[in-house]
C-alpha cells in the first residue's frame, strides 16, 4: 500500500519536473479492442438490414405490381350505338330484354298510360329562340375545346332534332359580343345584343355560316337579351312588319346558354317574369355551362321565374344532353299530364323498374374481373349511370328531386 503511494508520487514528480529537463510522457493504458469490434460489426449489420428493407421491399413492390392483371383492350364502339336515343346502348338493351327501336320512356308511356291525343301534342307549333353567351369567358377551354366551340356543336346537334318536326321554328340571339371584358369596354359590351338569325330561319344547311363569326368578347347582359327575345315571338309579316294572327295553340321557349351570371345589371329575373306573364307566355330555360357552383342558384332563379328548367353542364357531353332534354321536355311533360287521367302510377312504376334493372346490370359490370374491364370501358359504364336517370327525369339540375307529384287518379 505504502509502496504504491510512493511510486505514484514519483510518477507525479517525474511528470512535473521531467528527466533531463523534459516532461516524461507515459503511455496510455491499452483500449478495449473487443468493444470496438463489437460496435463495428453491429453497425455493419444494421446497414445490411436497412438496405434489405429499402431495396428488397421496393423489388417486392415492383414484382407485386407487375403481377397485377392488365385489362385486355376491347372495341368500345358498341357503346356509341343508341338507336332510340334513350342513353342505353343497343347491346345493353338487348341483354336486358328491351327493344332498342323504342326508348324506355316511350315504352312505359305507351304500355301503361291511358292518355289520348298524344300525337296532336307532338304537332303543336313550337318557337325556340336560343340566347348564346358571347362574353369573354366563353373563350376559356373545357377539355380540348373552348366553351364557344362546344356551344356551337350543341346548337348544331339541337337543330338536327328540331328539323324532324316541321312545326318547329328556331332562331338565335347573341349577347355580350362587342368590346371586351375589360372595365373600359363594359358600356359597349353591356348594350351589345344581336338577333343573329330570326325565328324560323336557323337551319342546318346554313348553320355553319350563321355561327362562323360569333366569337367571345365582352360582358354578360342576360336580362337585355331576354328583353330582345320577347320581340321575336310576336308574329309579323316580313314585308310590312305588321302583326299577324297567331295560332290558337303554340309553344314559345327561350333557351339561354351561359357560362356565368348577369354582369351588366340588366335584371334577368325581372325580364324572365315579364316574358312568361306576357301575352306570348314565353317559357325560359337556362343551361349553366361550366359555371361556378356559386352561380347555379342565380341562373336557376331565372328559369324558375318563367316556369322553365335549369341544367348544369360541366362538359360538352352534358351540354349536348341538356339541349336534348330541352327539346324533349315540353312534349314529355304534356304527355305525362295527359297520363294523369289514368295509368300514371303504373307509368312511374315502369320507369322505376327500368332503372332498377339497368342499375343491377351496371353494378354487375363494374364488378367484373379486372383482367377484362379497362379503365375506358369503366368510364363509359359509369356515364350511363349518370345520363340515363337524367334522361328519364328530364333534367340535369342537381337541385331536382325525382320524387313524383301525387297522382290525380281517382280510385275505381
């Protein structure tokens, strides 16, 4: 014990004083090499484990993805064949036992209703004035086309149906087609209304030249356009401009195509009321084309003020469908009113049964083997689920309720 203390003291003295004037540096005790090797091996092991998790897992994911079934491409042109235009392709109607020569709406009406004079209803003279928004925003693209290009396509398709009945006359008014949508041009644009084609003069053979120079320009004076339209429905002699005797029964309608609300303070709501309450009883329908959600209610209010319908159309396909429904709706509603005499409840039941059968088919198709169902075909099937109920209900208005009005049939 004393010896250790003595040695320790000598060591300290040696460190302080040194030998020969130099400090003595004593060697450090040897490090524990076994501990260092253990830590080194542990680090390598962890690195290998992490690498396996990262790259091995990625490889497994790639193998799993490569093993997923790839749908076999198929010819989807059969979805475009719809002879009766009821939004169910012919091949699906055949599978469900329907007749693709007659729409399911007509089938339900003809087989369940005891209505009379329905042929006369279809022959009633019909005047339709289309009001086309030419504001600057119609130059914006929806998909691969501008809104204006899409609207022109929809008008052409509408004319194809309208010309099937000789008693139908169609005209065209454009609004907001002057100036620009800048504040400086607001005064010019808000007074720019033009009857592009007189009522009865819009024809398929001349439609291209009638639409050719219509371009997006300025603001949106819907109210002023409605006021201009009112004059179009008063029958006049071309040569003298004098009013002539009008038919005892006639349907007068305005179809407004707009991608936004009124921006010129021209009171579209008040003008719509005047049209319907006037002597010509003009019904106003409105189609909101690719409009903002916040604009729907304002546009819908215009149609409601004149006993019309509202449709929202986010794409060109929906716009064409909306135009089709506007064409079909008056005759459809007149027939349904006639059906209320007898058979209305069974008519509604027939419509419900048709939709139930189609919905079951759609669900079955969408649950097919992923090897067989391509993404493109899934979209086409899914579209039927949207367009057929709209066709049967006669509206693309999201606020529409499909619950039928109470039947007026009297019990036997």
